[in-house]
């Protein structure tokens, strides 16, 4: 039930987009960070109620408006790697070992006022209104280069004069409450502090998360196990990219130089203004002292040699090395091998694609262990701790039979109710390892299945249905059980009426289709 519930929440809150941004940050900047949040959508609804009249006589219908919660569930928020504040004494992929963890969150005054209204633990937001400098001084310049094309080299944008932008420093810290006068506890606890515009504390409270961890998920596919700031996949290619840019730019500059006229002339004999005129069909006049002498030697074109003629060929060689280093070769880009006297064979294509998939699968498994396991655990604990209204999830395939059998609940139109009491986080949370569909020797399994299906003797000793289900799941079919016939392979057996009645009383037999 928890798996189905989290799937609904991820679809509703578009968690896949946040995971994509996290993975993009990891390859661009070396690591990607997200924080789990609990989103609650509220609003008003109207309904008709019956109210009794005076002294209980008569009744009338009235329409009342009520505040309701339409949806609540898990969501993810991305943290800009340049605004992330981890403990520098621990590796980037182990944020839970640090003493603190936080980040700078760009926001605005109106959102903070709304948050203070809905969250009784926030305070002092009104004092932020009259501050002049509302941006954090921790990150004044933006070193990411995102605004290079627009000309913006700082975090101050054009909208600052229109909206009340400000920065919130969110920080989770392990403290001993007794040392800070915040309680009687003598052992470390995780507290949450929030600072608005670097000056005013707007929140201070115990974190009180049931998972008892910093609510951050960090992935770093190219980590070394020790560094706080690993080298990113893009940064590995930075040197070669600079050489490639120089090769192309110098060649283009040389071509631009060649297509512009480079003329040496005698200004005593030629009118300079006519020679400089760029219009088509121009007339160049000679000066009076050169009249009648001819125009052969009054001007000459300088010879321009293309010293960058081989830059394009060299650039192709550099790109090949960049593809090999980054693992983004032609097969991973969806392109087949070009050139060569022989055609691309099926074995060569499968071998090349298999090698590329193995490289990607390593990254997927690393990312799964670093970040996806934490996100799955956070989402499970949030449902257990923060859910206030029952949720319903739709069932398909064998889930309906499995959950009915386990929880003895009646199914209403293929739906089942999920409540915090029915969830066991320590056992219900199962996070996948990031295996790429098509691995685990899929072609060998297909050949074995064909052999089993064609051999009656092997078919009697091996469960072909289970083998087929294993192959289908390994190839990426997640809902293969949806196509299993209800009831399975029924083997009829004739029994006496007394034996049947005895088995029915013991619960071993049930009627089919409501008939005995």
C-alpha cells in the first residue's frame, strides 16, 4: 500500500522533474541536492445541511462553506549546489555524519507572511518588511555562469525593484538543548533554525522528524569517497573543451579575416574614401596626379594564408577523446558507427550497447544507494508521521488480491484505503537498486526460455511461467502480473459431496461465481 501511495504522490507533485534536475546538477556541478517536503493543498467547499426549525419543528436546507484539505503528500525541492551549506568535515555523499546541514532559499516577503499564517512555529516575519538589504551576503555573486548570456553576474535580478525578494537561511543543527538554554536534554538533538535576510530569526524549533536525520538527499556519481566537493563530469572535460573552443574560434577568426579585403594602396594615387566604401558596384577614383598613368600598380591584395586549415580535423579527434572520457560515445547518443568497409553487425551493436549500459548502470546504482534510498525512507516516514486524512489508492493486477488477502479490506471500485496505522516503514520501504532494464544477461535468458519451451522434458521440471515473469521484469515490464488470468491454471478434480462440504467448512474451498 505504501508503494502505491508514494507513486500517487510522486505523480501528483511531479517528483520526476525534481529528480531530473538533481541528476543534471550532479553531472554539471559534481553533486545534486534535494530536500523532501510535505505538501498540503487546502481550499473551501460547500455542502448542504439540514437544520431543524424553531422548537424542533420543521427543517430547512442551508448551504455552508467549510475549509477542507484536498490533497496532502510528499514532494521534493531542489537545492542550488551554489547555495548549499553542508558540513565541510564530512564527504559530500554522507551528509548525515555532519553536525549541521542547511542551504540558502530565495523567497519573497509575501510567501513568508503566508507561511507564518499557516505555521504557528514561525514568527518575526513582519520585521523583514522595512529591511533594505534582504539578500544574503553569504552568496553575493553567482559563479554558476547561468547568467553569462544575459549579462547578470550576481544574484540580484531585474525583478528586485518590483517584488520583495529576500533570502532565507535554513539550517538543521545537532545541538545539546541544555547548553543553549532550550531544554533539559543533555544529548544531541536535531533543531531547525531559519534566518531571514541574515538578520532576523523567524523560526527555531526541534526538527521532530521520525527518521531523525537531516532532510536532504545528496547524489554525487563521480565522488571519490572522501572529498566534500567532488569533480563533476563536465569539469573533467573542461580542459579539452577549452582547447576545442580555441580550435574553432581561431579557425573562424582566420576565415573572417580572409573574406575581408586586405589591400595595400598608395594614398597619393587613390581616393581613400572611395576605397573604404563597402557598397556593391562602387567606383574608385584616382587622384589628379595619377590621371593618365593607368590603374595597374595603384593597389594590391595582400596574400592571406590559412594557418588554421587543420583545426577542423583536429577538432574531430578532440571530440572523440571527449566522448570516450565522458562515456557519451555514439552508441549512447543513439548513433551507429559510421564508416568502415563492413556493415555494422548485430553482435557488434549489442556488445557496444551492452558496454554502454553497464557504465550507465554503475552510475544508476551509485545514485540509487546515495540518494534514492534516503528519499524513499523520508517519503515513508512522512506518510506515517504527517498524514492527517485517509488516502485511497487504485489497485491493478495482482495487487488487489494480495492486499485483500493481507488486510481483509473490502475493495470499493478497485480502491483501498491507506492510513498511517497500516504502514510499517521499517518493512514496507523497498527502494530499487537502479538496475537498468535489459541487464542481467537478458539475451541468455531468452535463449534458455526458448529451449525450455521447446523441450517437454525440461518443461516438466522447470516452472516456465515464473521464468517468463522473471525475464519480463528484467526487460523492464513492471506490470507483467496485470495480464495473468484470474484464478491461474485451474486443474479440475472430482470429489464426493461430503468431502467438498467438509473442505468448505474448514475454509479450504470457496464457491466460484457465487454458486456451490
